[in-house]
C-alpha cells in the first residue's frame, strides 16, 4: 500500500450538520473549534487520539431516517445531533502515544467506539459491544464535520486511495460482514433484495465471490438499470407490489432460469421484501437480513419451518476494514460508479434533500470538505 501523505493548511472554521427532535436540519459551528485545531501539536488530545480533517462523508439511509423520523428503533434523537458515519480524511495531529499514524496520513474512520471489556469485545464480535458508542447514533455525535478527534486505532490508513472510496469503506464493511456471516461462496445462487447503496455493494461482492446466478430486486426501475450496469450478468426483477409474496417468489425464480436461491441477502428491511425472500429460497436455504426494518414484523413462520430455512440477521460489522481496504486497493471491488452526487459541506442541506428524494436518481450522495483556503 502506498504511504501517501497530504499537507493541509488549516484555515476554515469547524462546522457540522445537525438535526434535532423537531426534524430540522442545519449547519453551524461544532467542536473541536478552529483555534484548538490550529494550535494543536497533539499533546492536548486524549491519549491514543488523533485529529482528522474530514474530506468525504457519505449520507447513509440511517442519517435520512434520524432526520425525518427522529429515531431508528430504540435509538432516538433527543437533542441537537450531528449526523454522518461514512468518512475519510487526513490526519492533522497525533497524541504522542500514537506511533502508527502521523500528520498527512490519509485515513478512513471506523465510527464505532468500544469498551474492550465485555464478552463481545473480548471474543472479537465488538459490533455487539454492550457500551458501544457509534458515531451518528444518538446521543453520540457523528462525523459530518470539517475536523474530528478520534481514537487512532479506529483510523485506518488508506494510502493513495481516493477520499471518496475511503468513505465508501463503511458501507462496504456492512456488505462484507453480510457476505462472511451468510456464507456466500463460489457458485451459490443468490438473491439480493434492494438495489440501494448496500444492495449494490453487496452485488459487487457477490460478483467478486463468484455467485451465480445472481438476481437483484427493487421497486425502482432506475436502480435496477444501475445494477445491470454494475454487474451485467446479474438478473433484475422489478417488484410488483400488487402481487403476493408467493407470486413474487415465482417471478424471482423465473428470472434465475428456474434456479432457487441458496442464499437471499435482504438489504431493505421491508416486511414484504423479507417475505419475498423467504418464499424464494430453496429447501435448507438461508435468508440473511442486512436491512433495518420496523420494530415488529410478521414473517411466514411455517414456510421457514417446513422448508428448514435459516433466518439470520446482521448488526453493523466487526474486523472488516483491513479486508475492505485490500479489496479496493487491489481493484477487486470497484465502487467509483456509486457516488452520483457530490456537495460541499456548506451545501449539506441540499445534499440531504437530494439523498432523501427518490426522484433525484441518487445512489450515494457524498458531502466533501476542503480544508485548504
């Protein structure tokens, strides 16, 4: 990996993108302030921390949900709250205790801060940390700022990778966690439900893993066309919402030339889509739910039971970032086509409006911040 470093001139104030319980969205100054960033040599940082100038941050569906709905399950916006958790940038300062990073290093930020004491942390499944502080999940402020202080251990070097790709490592990590835990392997027939960013990155991963056939579904024709461009050998199916799940399943299997999926990777969290997946997979197959849905959901229990279908779920990721970096660096996964819209941080409101508008054609919207004057 290249050891590319970047020299930054620090001159612009730190601003963040906020929401609140009234569903307002605005930009204002945030911490750490410009004066502390400019003066910092690192000694005043907490032990093990670095200061990072954020260059690119992707807008996640959860960011839109926290803005519009004010909550995802038990995670509720109760005060002014900074959004964003898909970020990459450049190191500006390091605490003297940090030896593996230096100012100028380009990094991608893993946004979860763990306790390193509970069973989940000690057994390597730190995504289940009992005291997890996940940036952008209330009440922990997110990364949509010009500057952040962050533990160096969760700042991964990306060499000469673009900041855009560095920011996409977070959703790629979600897809990689799904690939690993679902057990997709060479030659497996796979159904991907949902052609949003996570579904499309999962499609790229299934393509790289040699899954075949691959069928990807969505209710939006434009997104399915996008999926076909990303992976020409994938079959697409536009979900007809007027059909029963059993009928949709028949259409999905037909699209796969009669081959039932061994694994369905459900990336929407929508109840009807989960049911479509359950009715599509073969006897002994697996439905692996990556998407986030409503708190309570009805599923076709007896279909799962009589067909011995495993229904499995995912919560974020663990130990995926080094692998994600290698896959992008070596060109195994190419995500550059996914970023359809780019906005300066000063135009973050417009960026969120674009990301939240299904008619905009947006796949992945990124907010970018140039620290130089």
